[in-house]
C-alpha cells in the first residue's frame, strides 16, 4: 500500500514537471484562465442576444464557471494515457511494480489541484463580470460541493482514461466528454430543454449534479440542503474509482495481449 | 573513390547554443557545442566524424545541412554557403538521421517516399519508378504498402535510407546510420553506403562505432567536446599508435580509481575501461607493454583479475589516446 | 514564396492521415459543433432568421476550430514525430507545407458545418434555404481560405517554440467571441471592435449571412464589401505568415529547437 502511495506521488510530480517544462507557469496560467473566461463570455453573449429568461447570462456564466473543472479533472486525466503512448513511456511504466491505476491516480490528484484553482477563478470571473451574485452563498457549502464535484469528475476521467491503455481512442473520448458537458449538464440551459430521450444521459455526468448543487448554494442553500447532492456525487465518484480500478487491470491485460502499448 | 574536387569546406565553424529564454528565472547557461572546427571533404569520399556522445557531431552535420545557423565560421557544401544559400543547396543534398522517429508512422513506406519525393520535386514522370527502385534497393518491396508503425527498427532505418536517396543527392549526410541496429542490418547498411560511394556519391557520416569508421571511411576526424582532436585516414590514425602496444586486462572490480592509478604509470598514454555484464575490460595504451605487465599485475593484485594479455593497437586505441590521453 | 507542389503533397498527406483514422478529426470539430448546438438551444424560442444565423456562424466556427487545432498540431506533430527536420532539409518551403495542411483541415471543418446543418434541419426544424447559392459558395470558399491563412500564422510560431500550443489555446475561443459569428458584433464592447475587424472570419461570416439571410447587412457593407474585406485581410495575413515563417525558421535554427518536442 505504501509503495502504491509512492507511485501516486511520483506520478503527480512528473505530471507537474512535464506541464511546466513546455510552458512556464505564467503562460500556463494565462492559457487556463483565458480559456475559462472566453468560453464563459461566448455563451454569455449568446444568451444575452437570445434573451431567453430560462437561461439568463448569469445562469450561463455560473454553469460555465463550474464546467471549468472538466478541463482538468476529466480531460487532463483522460489525455494522460494517450500522452504516455505518444512519448513512449507507457510500456516502461507497465514494466514497473506500480499498477497503472495508481499512476493515473497521481495524475488525477495533480489535475484536481489545477481544477479547483481554475473553478475558483472562474467563479470569480462570473461574479465580477457577468452578474453572478455569490454574496449569499455559504462558502463552506460551496467548497464542499466543488470538492465533491471534482472528486466525482476525476473518477469519471479515470474510467475514460483506462480505455486509453488499450486503445488509441482515449484522447478522442476525452475531447467529446470535455464539450458534451456544455450541452448535457445544465451548464448553459436547463436539462428540460433537451429532448426527453436525451435527458437521462445528463445524469451519467457528475457535472450535472455539481452544477445544480452550485446553483443551489448560490441561491442561499446551506450544507444540509445540498447534502443529498453531495451524497450522490460522493457515491458516484466512489463507484467511478472502483470501476476505474477494475478497468485498468482489465485493459492492462488486454493491451499486453494485443501489444498495443506503443501504438498511438 | 576520391576525386580531387573539394565539395565540403568548413572553416572555424563554431556553435554556441543560447541559454533558454524564460520570462522569470534563469533558463540555464549557453552551451559551446562546436568550437572552431575546420575540415574539407573531397568529392566521392566517405568522410567520418567520430566521437563520443555530446561531442558535437550532430550539431556539425546540422550546420552543414542548413538546419542550424552557426555562431561563427563558415560552411560551404558544393560551393554553396549553408547559411546564405539553403534554397539552392537543399535540392542537392540529403540528411538521414535514422532512429525510431523521422517518419510518418500512419503512412505506408511508399506514401512516405511519395511525400518526400514531392518535397524534393522529383520529376513526376520518374517519381513512381524511382520510389519502386528505392524500395527494392533497401529491401522493403514486400512491406512498401504496410504502415510504418508496423515496421521493425531495421525496416524503419532502411526506409530512412530510401528517403535519403529520393533526390539522388550529390552529398549524403548520415547521422549515426547504424545506431541501434542488429549486426546483420548494420552490415547491410554499411554495404549500401559503400556501394553508393563507389557510384560517386560523397558521403559524410557521424558515428561512435570505431569499427564502422575503420571499415567505411576514407578519412575521418575525431571530435571530442566540440573540438577536432585528429584527422586523417583510419590507417594514418592507427599509425599514430603503431609504436604503442596494448595491455588488455579482463577483471572484476575495476573502476575509476584503478583507471587513474594505471594512467599514472610511466609510459602510459591512455587507459579505457569498458563495463561489461559482470566484469570490466580495460585497455592500456603504453609504449612497452611487456615491460609494464609486472607493475600492472602488482597494482591490481587485490582485484579479481581474470586475464592480462598484450594486444595490437586498433583504431579504437588511437581514438582513446587522442580523446582521453595525457 | 508558395510552392504549389509542396502544398498539394502536404494536402494529400494530411488527407491520408485523416482517412487512415478518421476519428482523429473529432477533437478538432467537437468544440465548435457543441458550441453551435448549445447556441441553437438558446436561440430556439426565437426561431426564424436567428437560428439560421447560428447555423451559419457555427459553420464558420467549425472551420476555424479545425484549422487552429490542426495548423498548430501540424508542426507539433512533426516535432513529436521527428519529421520537422526531415521536411526543413528539403527544398520545399515550410510555409507551403503548413498551408497545404491548413487548407485540408479547413476543408474538413466543412464537415462540421454539414453536421450543424443536419442538426439544424432535422433536430430543430430550421429551413436552411440560401438566398444566393453562388454567393454563398464563393463566401464559403473565401472564408475557408482566410481561415487557412490565419492558421499558417499560428503554425509559424510553432516552428520556433513548442510552447506555442498554449498561445493557440489562448486564441481559439477569443476568435469565437470576436468574429461575431453567432451574434452581432454590435453586442461586443467598443474597445474590442478593432480586434474583430482584423479577423478574416468576421467578414467571411458576414458575407455568408448576407448571401443566406434575406435583408441581412448588419455592417452596411453589402455582400461584395464583406467579401472584399475577407480577401483583403486574407492577403494581409498571408504576407505576414510568409514573413513570419522566414523569420521564425531563422530563430529556430539559431536556437537549435527544431528537434525539441
């Protein structure tokens, strides 16, 4: 168990160092923040032009602020498998005693920190520029909801990332999931706008619960009121992590059989 | 085959890599990679640049092939300045870097060659036949329409060579052409290089394999830490150690301390230690091997010596003397 | 200098990459597709021309999204692959190689436009009828070309530093905003207009809308005015990109950064 924790830490450290080897911290920060800001601004402008009372600019801004978590927590983790294959380190890692699950857990841990930072700043943008009123929000409840959302989304990202051990497609899946949330998770408009047959798909994404919980907190809900949503997200997250553990083992064996570790 | 005409002229070529630019903090130091290097290469010869990793071989070759701009000095190929005339020079030369990278792995071997043929503006009428000829030449006929990602290392290297010949270059630059290849493929590659030279192509190659330089090169330059230590034919290099003899020691527990002790013995020019699986092989370049053996044996009496013998000097010994010697 | 043969070869090479593994186009087109679909949902109660507006704008964003991903990735891919030096040692100008790839990728962005049209027609019941079919096709081609050229500008930066990927990501969404593709430019703050006006996609989107939506002419330029400005900005960026390639290749060759990925 201790060795696994060492593997998790080592993986997180490598993730951080690789990130800053290509772009320095300042440029990286600009990249993260401008992406969040302009994405939010785009949808705010669309919503303002559309004039739909069910999806006001503030509604859209808040949703997009929370969805900023997706980039790190889901996409960042999912992309790791493809990145390891790109660089050619997947096979090398598989040859070590550390299981792939723990390697990705390390990356997930690192991406969680990035994600929490990004969503905090995005909420700041939403509040400063786009009319989101967080003055009545219980900060403890807000923090709890964001952490639970991050937890569940990293688990989700690891489930998708496990596919990347075997197939080339994790980067593609990651891209799809990254943006699908904007459509399905109540980020830009209520889920009720979607066709009835598509609505159940929204509840596969942890982001759906996270966005709803943050909206409730912004409207004044306390920890007790959002507890059910918190419980759902923690349960889903735990289930995703368990699923990821099983899937990583399964796909590792398949990849070794097929010899697809180096194929990207 | 050596013609009289000089096709590569390098004078005081120097390359200092700038420190990396960073918005905050120190990006590191400048690095002197090539230091006032000068040499000539004649038409039709195989000229080698021999040296350890990090000696400046690849940097030198990149400056000659228009991929790197020198800090100072001059480099001309076929009478064209490599910095000022890249557009005129590129159609007449080619560079093969080899290795696992450098090919489009999702394309087939044939598609890779088609792409690069277009990049080199190979005449359309002859392009298809030319590609087929090259695939046959390097033994990739059967695998021509298979994606490169499914090629073995040796196959990729052969495709690299084919790509290097797509424009019938007058001068072909080869950067470590047999690196990582098995002996059979390496032998085939060297045979092809020799054949190309016999057909009149001028070839400049870099390598750190002594036997390869010895076998292939008409002339070579030994480069270390960016500086040319010696230049001449393999024969003349071996002549530099002709009057030396070699003590070869096979032992266990030899290390840097022993290398230092052996270097300090009288008459010793250079000492190398090669680390094999569970033992070390050391070669001492000395002016009188038989006379020194008792001293060497005494020095190493607490080490697990397997054998000590006297040997004839090779190019490798000349290299060690030139690169590492006192 | 433009080398047509090199452009054609890289266009073909990029297309082969696509057909070998078409799924790889998804990361490039998914963002604009989703953005446009979300926009359709937000506009749905308004109906009529507003939805058509969104469909056209979505097409432009689709072309842009694919261009910027692939133009930057084009050189990044060569870096990763180790083929950047292999290309640069050939006589073909790197700018032509990148241009060929950008053209293919912008063309592929049309797939996105098609996907958006299909969603609009069948999921939202929008009647996508074009007022001026010939004008529409010309405007579409002009927009495609202009976005390819813009992609070249970004590709040039990638020659000198792999950190350019960060710049591209920084610039992708601002152009979604500043081009005014899915909402009128007048909705943007005054200080942002100059940025909008230099982007070819702004004028291309306007020309498309004029040729499609009856009575639309938000900037009072008319179709030929918008088309002309598309052409003008395209030529300007083409010249900038050609100069950039020469300058930045030189920088890369001084710094020795062509091999780093």
